[in-house]
C-alpha cells in the first residue's frame, strides 16, 4: 500500500471520492458534492492510496485567513482507519494553519482521545446546529 498526502486537487475526480466516506450519515453528499466541498475549502488535504488511485482520507478547513479557522470534516474510509492516516491529515492541517489564533473543530465525545494527542488541543464545549435536510449539500440552482 502506497499512501501519498496532498493538498493539490489537480487530477482529483468525483470517481476517486466514491468509496466509503460519510458512513452512517442518513443523507450523505454525493461524490460530486464531496469534490465541491474540497474545491471550496480554504485548505484541504487528501490521503490517496496510489495502488488503487482512490482518496482514502481527507480533511478540510474553512477560514478567514487572518485569525480563525474551522475544521468541519475529517474522514478516513473504514478499511484504512487505525493506520495513522487521520493523524497525519490532522498534523498536516495544523501545520498549514499554525499562524492563526484559533483553529476549532467540533467532534463527538468519543473522539476526544484522538484529538487530545495533538498540541495545543484544549478540549472544550461547542454547540452544533444541524439541518439534516441539507446534509447532502446545498442544491446549486441553475440560472434561467
């Protein structure tokens, strides 16, 4: 298995994203919407298994580029979890955002141990509002 990490979207297609992301989501984004998420991010890193030419993990951030950033998504395909892929993606993203004052991520309570490994993780509480009807992504309206 040969895994590379990149933030370049050159050559990344929706087909490369079709393979096990958003497990358990009742209304997951399509691979095409997933690609738009990555394209519109302030920064995104992907882990690619070169042997099968598939994206097997990704992380993205939205930011004002001045003071703050938010990491909304970190996903690793289940068959690749536990191999350090997620940890490497977090390290790359934190290095990318190192000059910003605050980098926030909301996660489920059972993920606290994973994120606590990264300095300067502080834990904390957050309120999250979810509109599950829009979970598959904002519908792009066509022009008349």
